[in-house]
């Protein structure tokens, strides 16, 4: 109804103009052509339902906002959705419009949409690969703060490091990577932190940055395990347990001494 009303308004407006603009004439021709109008509706619905999430995700990376909390997960979801389209399974709104089209027109539109999905899938694959590669490079840069990598091929130059970790003092970094590897090599987080604390006077800024990265867990598994543990502590029979009690019990369990006793009891 709204399209018919707009078509009537546009037609009357063009009749009143001595020199109607070509774009308005082309728009009226489009609105009059039922086949082209239906194709336009299908493409708009496809863009809104299937392509917009891809555009939004790519735009978030281009704006350097960090993207979603789990960019690889978001990319995998989009890849799965695009794979469905390339196999001819369209979102509900698009499928409804295609079902209302004559069979030849629906087949032609489906082919166009599948081709578009294939192109976008390729772009998403490239973004997925860049994200994985970027994560690997960033982790490699973080690893350079481990002193056992001194004088190895894994150590990065200052220019390489700054691509992934900014605001590192150049003079301190150059002096740091020139140091010989410590002996014995640090083999734990505590040993690496102790090494950096011993070098605090020589590297006042770099040591603070290094301790931050050295102490940072490489994954959220430990945190997730802790939350899972709290679910075992605060059972349905202990729902009135206070937050302080729950926190103390969880800390006692997480930080308990490890023993060889399978029952977890110390001698």
C-alpha cells in the first residue's frame, strides 16, 4: 500500500515538472516494474537479515574498537550462517519473499544471493585468518618478556614489538634484548617475576610492563574453573550462605596445598 501511494505521488510530481530528473524517472520505472521491484525487496531483506551482521563486525574491527568479546566465535557464527545461504537455505524473511515469486524469478534471485554469500564468505574467511594470525603474533610479542627467550630467534626487535604492544620504552627494550640469557633459565611465573624485580633499577619502566604480562594468565580456564568450583560449594542446600563465607571457602580450596594423597588429605 505504501509503495503504491508513493508511486502515485511520484508519478503526479513528474507530470508537473517540465524537466523531470532522470533519477526520479528511473525510480518510477522501478516501482512500475513488478519483477524488478520484487528483486529489490528480496535484496534489501537479504542485506538486513544476512549481510548486516558481517558489515557490523567488519566495521567494528576497522574502527579498532576491539570487535566483540569473542571475535573468533562471532566470525564462526557468521561463517556458519553464510554457508547455509550458499546451500540455498535463506533467512525467514528472504525465504518468504522468494516463495511469493514465480519459480523462474525465485531461482534467478536465489542464484544472485548465493553468489553474494559466497563472496562474503571469502571475505569472512580472510578476516578469520587475520584474527588468528594477529592473536598469534600478539602472544609471541608477550612471550618476549620471558627472560628465557633472550638471545633466541623468538625475541622480537623493537619495531616488531611495537606493532602489537605500544608504549614500550625503546632504550630499555634495546638494552634488554642485548642481555645474555639468565642462568639458570626461569621455569615458572614466580621465577620470571623475581628476575624482573632484580632488574628493576636497570629497567624501571620495562620491568613494570614485563611483570604485568608475565603474571597475566594465558587463558581464562583458571577463572572458569573457579566459578565452576563455587557452584559445587554453594549447593541448593546452602543457598543462604553469605558471600564472604563462599569467597573464603573458595579461596581455601583453590589455594590448598597439593599432596600426593588421592583423597586430598595432608599428613
